[in-house]
C-alpha cells in the first residue's frame, strides 16, 4: 500500500503513528528523536528496559547507528533482508552512550528491512522508525486499525489503515561475525547457522 504524503513530515516532527508493516501493525516514531521514543514507551506502557525493533529502508542505514559490518555479516544479511527477520547487533562502544535511549542499557540494537517495497520507499522519506507492535504491553497485537484505536485513541495522531493483518511477529536473529542465533521464532523459520 502507499503511505500518505503528510505522514513522513508528521513523524519527523516528533509525533507517533500506527502503520501497517509487512508483519503486524506497528506504533512508530522517529528513531532519531529521544523525546519521541520516550513518549512512545509511555503511551504503549512498554517495559522501559526492553529495546524495540527499528525499521530501516536498507542495510546502509546501519551506519547511522555506528554499526560496521564484516564481509561475512553483509553476506548473511543478503539471505535475511529484506523480509520478516529482525537482526540484533552489538551497539558499538563509541555510540553506546548516545544511543542509550534506544538500546535501553542492553548495548544491543535490533533492525529490520521490511519485505514490503512501499514501506521501504516510505522509510527513505521518514528515516528509521522505532516500531513495536501496536498494542499495550502484555496485550495481543492489533490486527485491525480499529483495534489499534481502541488501545491508543487520540494519544496517537495518525492511523494508516492497511486492512486486517494477522501475520506472526518477525523472527529475531542475533548476528555475530561468524554465526547467527535465533532468539525468537516468528514469521520466518531459520536454524542457527554458521556464516560461510
């Protein structure tokens, strides 16, 4: 689906929206804004110690967060992205203090390049988006925009209706220099594999 032209400026101004992703509805905000991130945590009632997945348009955006990939990691990402796999990286020491509001003192950051081409095009306009599922902590993810509105009401200023979404959450993988480990089974089935 195409995203409204006024959505990217809305998010870049520090506001939040609920949008369809290639898995579930997400409640999203600009990942570059500590203020917006804290507001999202408060409205979603999310455990403040749990980092969220960050949606990016392509692998190159990892550099914005200080992440430098080895050749083997780049090869692995070609097998994992774009798609329904979120990848956890260690936060580089030089960026750790600056990005505490994202990694929540875990010193890890999780990213996903969505499989949906229109969403990736939108992410080029909005920049990286923090994107937990659109539900209050501990509740079931919203499958419709109406369910998301029941959770968040007017505290979220922009809702994009993508119909019913009933996919599983993304699979989460920890990617190291020589292997990956599946941390959460989800929409894609992967085995822990060495990187070759």
